[in-house]
C-alpha cells in the first residue's frame, strides 16, 4: 500500500523547530534566572505588553552617571597631582644639573 502524503524537507524542519524552539526558550530563560512559565503566562494574559525588557547594566559593564562622574573627578585629581609632581621633579633635575656644571 502506498503512503498518501510524503513530508518535504521544509515540513520536517518546521516540525523540528516546533518542538525544539520552546525547549531552547525555557533553557535560556532558566539560564538568565527567570521563570519561563510565569513569563509565558503573563504574555498570554496581556500583562507583559507595556513592560520594556529589563537589561542588566552589570552584564554590559554600564555604570550609573554619578559613579562615572566620581571616577572622572578622582582621576582628574590624580592627573593634576601627577602633573605637579612631574613639575617638581623637573625643577629638581634642573637644579641638580646646574650644581654639577
């Protein structure tokens, strides 16, 4: 007896993705520390539409502007101190050269 329908390559891919993608979504959500079942439930209930995606600043190395300003200020102070120190040492070198000659 001959089979009525034969699956094409695209149909096989579609069926594979139909089962594979939800498994991947659950795995990635769990890896990021989220509960995928709650997230899926909130999407179907319409609660998640108004929320923007939460991106952790720590993941990308982004800091708050106040922290950045404090770091810049401390680095500027250090640069100024080092410039003064270099000027003092240059004067000392000139004095030592003048005493030797």
